[in-house]
């Protein structure tokens, strides 16, 4: 494919647009769980083709809606689980011994190495403990138990702070590079606006941030991440999905990329070096 793309750059744009559209269509069932049935039928058909043993297939069939947890796109995962040197253990690990791991079934299984594939810590940002706002309040405290931000990018009470991939900017269906591009466009537009007008600080209005978060939560309520019947790392300590964006990538880019001065508190003056 590379020689074709080198000779016809327009073909790369067409290919990119096709991939983008396919991922957007694939994300529709996550936002409209009523459409999830089609995706689940495809996934179950793939499972039947690759796993012939009924008992193993039953253990590999999720009991929640598709997309409720991160979707794994793979052609070799199921074959790997059926390799002669692989055993699928469905019970929890309760104890590690010098020689292996003991499961809830009381069986100790030998192990040379243990991989903790427990998911991701996406709702507690380590840097937040080192950031302080206007009143000295740490961002870590501001974001406890559920992080919130305006457009997932700026935070009320924290002037001149721009965060990439902040609250509600992750995706369950497409590339977050597209999200980052929109956030960078917003930050650049904000900085250029401030520079052209001699502004020292800017930060989102508290009411603008609250309105944005309320809209996100309203749309999130219908998504599979809250209705799909699972507990995932998308949910924070408050049980709120503060990780993902509940709409399309296009909707995020249209909302976030532009800088709207009326949504910000703007202060004039010299910017102190530091």
C-alpha cells in the first residue's frame, strides 16, 4: 500500500477518512445501547468460529453489554487461550506463594512470573497533587472524588492551566490523538487571545464549567458505560464516568477546538515569570 500512497497522497486522505468513519460507526452502540445487539452478534459469531469447546466458550462470553468494558480487537487472543500450555482460570487469585499463585478454588498453580493486568488508573492524575490553584487548593483535592474540567482542558480556579487528556476526554472507540489535536487548538487560540490583549490570566468561569460537566453527565447517562452492567476503570470513586467522552469525536472537536472568551474569566496585567 505504501507505494500507492506515495504516488497518490489523496489516497491517504481517503483511507484516513474511511478509518475515521468506520470507528465512528463502531462507537454508535456505546452511546446508543439499543444498537449494541448487532455488535454483540458479530462478536459471538467470532467467538463460535474460534472456540469450539462449549464450556470454554461459555466462560469467555461476557455477561455485560458490548463496550461496557474496553473492547479487545484481536484475531489471536482466543487461539492463544486454547494452546496446550495455557489454562484459563476464572476464579480470583487469593494468595501468592514462593512457587506460584493460589486461586479461590484452593488450587496452587506454579508461576515463574506474574503479570498484573488489572486495568488503568485514569481517574486519579498523579500530577494533580503538585498543582495548586488561586486559594492554594491542590488540584488533587479539587478532583476528589470525581475530576471535572471545562472541555476536559481547563479548570475553574486554576488560571493559565491547560490539561491534555483531562476528565471526560478518553475514547472507547477511536484515537485520542484527535482529541489532543482539538485541545491543543483550544489552548493555542486561548494563549493567542490573551497575548493579543495583554491578559495576565485566564480560567474558565465556574458556571461555564458546571454547564459543560452537566451536559456530559446528561449524555453519559444513556451510554453503555453506565447501563451495560459492569464495573470498569472508566468509573471513579464516586461511581461517575469521568474518563470517557460520551459523544462522537467530531462533536468533541467542534465544541473544544474554538476558544470562547465569554466562557472565561479574563484578567489584564503583566504575566510574572516563574
